[in-house]
C-alpha cells in the first residue's frame, strides 16, 4: 500500500531523547520493551477508532464542521468511502498500532433497502480485508450503529415497534457476519438509545426483556456462524436518552445475571462514560474487573465540568496509571484492548494533529504501565491494603469472611470483646505513596 495521504509524516518511532517540542515521536511508548514478562505492546493493545478519526468533522451541538481532510470530499459515494478507508490504513501503519475498530455505517453508506445496504457493506469490507492482509492490521472489534438513523429514534432492541426491533436484529446479523469475515476479536453492543426519556410512556419490563431476547438472538447466531469473538456491552448512563439501561458496570452486570447472560458477555468500559455516571475515572474499570467482567477499554477522558461526553484523548498520567494497575492485576484485557474512542478538538484542524493526539495518549499509557508495574513490584501499596483487612484472615473475622458466622455469634462476640478499636484508613498516606510513582 502506497502512502499518499500523509506524505509529510514518516513512520512514528520511539525516540526518548527527542526535544520537548518534538511531538511526532514516542518518548515513552516502546512496543518491544518487556514489562513484567511481556512486551509493552501486549499490555497496551492500542486500537484506533475509525468513526472519530476518519469520520469526525469537528462539528458539535453548537457549531458546524471545522475539519476538512484531503481524502474526504464529503460525498456519500462509494469512492469517497474507499478513500477514507485507504487513508485510515496508511495512518494505522505509520502510527504503528496493530488494531482498529468501526461501526458498520462508518465505513459503508446505507442504501434505499437493507439488501442494497448489505451489498455496499460487502464491497467495503472486501476492501478492508485486503488492506488488513496488506498491512497486518487486525480488527479489535466492530459494532453496529443502532442509534443514528431516524428509525431508531425510540431505540433499537428496546423499541416499542417490533418491526424496528427486527430491523436492528437484521443489522446485527450482518454485523456478526462482517466481524467473522474480518477476524474481529470482539463485537460490541452500545445501546445509544436503549433507555427512556419519560416513564409515562415506557414499560420497563417489556423493554428490558426485549433487550435480553435481542442479545440472546445475537449469541445464538454468533455460535451458528462460528464467530469466535468476545461479545461486549459498553455502559453509558445517559446521552442521548435521559436514562440508559446500560448505566454503569454494576448495572450491566446485574442485567446480564438477571437474564443468565453473564457467561457470554463482558464489558467494554469507557472512562468518559464512567464519569458521566458520577463515578471516579477508573471506577468502572476496577468494578468490572472485580466482577470478572472487564473485557476491553475505550481509552478516553472527558471534562467533568462540562457534564457531557467530550471524548478527549487521555493525557492524565495519574488516570492512566490507575487503569493500568487494574489491567496488570487481571493479567491484561486480551482479546480486548485500549481503543482510542477519542477525537481531536474542533480547533485541531491539521492532519498531523491526528498523529500527535494518538502519540500523546499512547505515551501517557506507556508511562501509566511503567508506573503501575513499579507499584506492583515494590509491593508497598499491596502491603498496606492487606494490613487493612488483616482481621478477616484469622479468628472470628475468618468465620465472617468464609460465611460460617451467624447473627447470634456476632452478638456474642461483641458482648465478649466490647467496642471495636478505631483504626485509621490512612487514605492520605496511600495517596502520598501513589503520587511518588507518577
């Protein structure tokens, strides 16, 4: 494949001695460097999302498009879609990532009928498959856009019209076939409009039951066609709906367990969505991992002061360290990865800004990985954590921890031992230790 869209950018290299203002090289991300027994690129399975980087125009709810690309004439022709795809693979190759992600409607236009839409998608994915084979780039995951078209104004899997639910199911059927064709390692469900704006016209039982049945249909078809990718659900609390059924990691896990789907689905966590839910940046990653449900990460961040999904590139070293600490603890997120579901700012109009944004985020996670590895190797923080819960390792505490105590025994224990001793949580002490690694 020839480089024709980014001719003024060479392949990005690792150069730790580069000048401070040289932002077109990696200063911390060294793909082959071994961290805790495996190369950095295996811990950091970076992926570029097609929709923001190659469909983004800088438009937002308050302003028109600001970004024009040399490969995109703005038309809905197949030729324009093909140029976008070719440009993206040149970008992936020069950046040095191994994975990409997309929605079906990102890479292929809809036709007047489902059959014509599917033919377009077949043609575009033939090109994608050829580009993957030429470059070695792999598909981390694909997903279906079940939220943008007017037919999905009232939801897709949870729509009150069975005809719309059937259309969404047909779209997912094709999406799973495309995932299998391109060797996707995962397939994501994001319920952009699976929620409600008013409870006055919403039957929660019908909608959530239909959503579970929809996921079951996808699971059955996945097995039927021999698609081996992991199925993932991406939580988000709101926006565009007032309330979404996939609110956060705990909500989705509870839903999956309620409908006995927990063994076949995991979660794709986006920290920007986590903060929209009112949690701390790494909360849903830690929660999903603790529940055995963390499958992949949409690596981005937001501006909590704005209160909406800004999809910024992650540049905060503290946040990246906290994320990678949990990733190491669960021995990686494979077959998932770290997908940059992020977009350059509407003021960042140069094509080079795409590279600089991804490089900065990759360097941030590389620093976070090194920091997290050092924290684990030193063992200081784990020692403090163990000490805080030491009372459950023996004696009566062990009976509680193993489910062998009852209320009467607890009462008897308190009568014998009296008032518990106040023990400091030492939060500030732990925060100070953590900051030493940043």
